C-alpha cells in the first residue's frame, strides 16, 4: 500500500507538470533502468522458485540455489542503483538544499527526483531486508 501511495503521488505531480517531469526524466539512463527492471522480474521469479522448492520439500540444495540466486540479483540491483545514484549526486540533482537544475522546470524536477529517490530507495531497502522482489 505504501508503494501505491507513492505511485499516486507520482501521478498527481506528473499531471500537474507533465513537461517538467518529462524534462527531469531525460537525465535517467534507459539502459540501467531496463537492466534493473529485468533484474527485478527475474528476482521475483527466483524467489517464487525458492518458496515453491520449500513448499514441495525439494532438496535443501535446490532451495538454497534459488535463494542465493535471488540474493545475487538483489546485489546486482543495488550495484546498478549505486551507479545511478552516483550520477545524480555528481550532477547535484539530489533533492535538498544543494539541488541544482539547469532546465526550465526546477520545482517539478525536484519533485520528480524526490519521488525517484523515495521509490527506488525503498525498493532497494526492500531488496535488502525483504523477500527479494
């Protein structure tokens, strides 16, 4: 439900300033985003396989394989987030007192990146302490 609230906030703010959000989104790397999307989908699958292996009393090695696979994918997700976040810090587009935006829409850009960091950061935290997806 918490992510649902964040998605709703994103929709409301994007509706208020579609051009500003579009401008801000151009700083995101589509290849890293696509890679992380694939990682999230596959890690959900490996976690489901781990749960299924436990439910059907498969060999412990099989259960561990799927759990370790999920953890490796979670580490890959975090590694990509580290690369992406480093770019944002370097370019001073992290919301807060040092936020700098050279475009036409600084306030919507800061709103966009506030939601970006909240949503991706919480997802990363979920990858660390949650179920892996």
